[in-house]
């Protein structure tokens, strides 16, 4: 769970943090200097596991009048950015009045066709062909839409929870009696039967849309997720000490980062047995396998598939389902 604490006396300033701890802002007459204590590691370049964001990462924030859902100020789509060192800033200020406001937020920020109008959705991208670890971790804030929680000049502090909008599919491939080098250079995720429409990608650059109120993604067309590893993974034999692949969820998630691969997809919901095909290019040859049991792929979940390469065939050993875990950071004091 990602939390944001917003507080102001005369000016409403938003700051983003993935920490489960509260962030406190103390405001004076001078410009705020925002600092955040962050873990030292970011587990991938794109998928947000904890509180560490790359430099120039940005979130978007929108305030709408509670009375009629019109713009609260002259601009609705406000950008906040980080320098990668835990400092977040924006050139925009929200001045709170006695009027109450609803609050929405999303990640990552993008400029819209008109940043002065109320909006409820933003375009997202799930590419057909891309480099591994280039997928974007789209998130939305649980909206603040109830009148008791609404923001205005007498209620200027609020907590926002950020949620993942996409589904993460991860693989650990290991070998048994395979004589090749085991260099895995590509992987694919696609509908086993064309026309089922489970695996969706962009039809045009802006046809996939995420609702910033609930994270629901609409649009797109059926396609193949193809991810290329710039540095191939060398498939290893299964071991018992240390255990690989691990049966411990935390260790298994770490093994995915160091020895596995992942892709982010539009949540398809119910997936029947045999409905999705996974393929892997290993030593120049492509090997395929389908899911062996019915499952529901939901947003904000990580599905880790353990796949054994034995001889020249693949078999699905197991699937582990887990939430994306946030890495707690220290409490933050802004002075």
C-alpha cells in the first residue's frame, strides 16, 4: 500500500510516498523543502515495489469541487516530480478555500490534451514488443469522494492510498537433463486460442485507458506480449541448499528479480485452463507451454510460474500468487 500525506495551512501541496508510514509536512511562509527516507534498492527499472523512484518520476493530482465536480482551480492536472534522491516538488500550488474538494491521483504523470478540464481517465501503454523491464507500473489513488473526507481550508490534511492497475506475470525457469547452454533471450505471453481476447495490447498509442478512480483499464486489442532480454538469463539447475526455486514467497520474489523475468499485462480476470500460452526462446529455439489450471489474474497481484525445462520440453511445476509488497521506509518529517 502506498500512502501520501498532504497538509497545508494556506497552500495545498501534494507529496507522494510508497511507504506504509505516515509522512508529515510542516508548513511555514517559505517554500517547502521535501525530503523522504527511502530504501537503498529499487528492484527493477520500471516496476515499483517500494518507495524508490527513478529521477524525474512524476505523479498527477486532480482536485474537483465537491458540489459540482468542476475544476477546483485553474488547472486540474498537476505534476509532482522527484529528483531520485527523495525530493518531490511542483511548480503549481492549490489554494484551499471554504469550498470542499474531491481528490484523485495517478502514476506516472502525463500531460493531457487540456490540463484545465476535469478528467477521469488517462492513456496507458502495454506494448506488443519491448525490452524486458521496460513495462510501466501504472497506479491510481483510492479516490477521496465522501463529503466528510473532502479537502478544504478547514480540513487540509489527507491520506491517499496508491494501487497497482496492472497484473504482473513472472517466470522462474530451471533445467533438468537439458544439455544446451540454457541462454534464455526472449519470452512471450499470448492467447492459446486466437480470439479469446485475454492478452491485450495497444491498438493505437492512446486507445488503452486507465480510470483514475478505480484503476479499470479499457480498450486495446488482442496481441502477443513479447519481451527481449538484453542480457540473456542462463537457466540454472534446481538446488536444495540454497533452495532454487524457493518455496518461501519472499525468497521466490527475490529470485524472480535476480534469476527470472516479468511482464505487466492488462488484468484479464478469469483465465481458463489452457487459455494462455507461455513461450521462451532458449539457445535459439522456442519452447511453449500453456497454463494448466483455471485462475483469476487480478490487478495488483503477482503470479509467479515455476517452469522446468527437461530435455526439449517444458512442464509447469507450480504457480505462486502474491501481492506486490511495499518496502517500508522510515517516518518522514518535513520541516
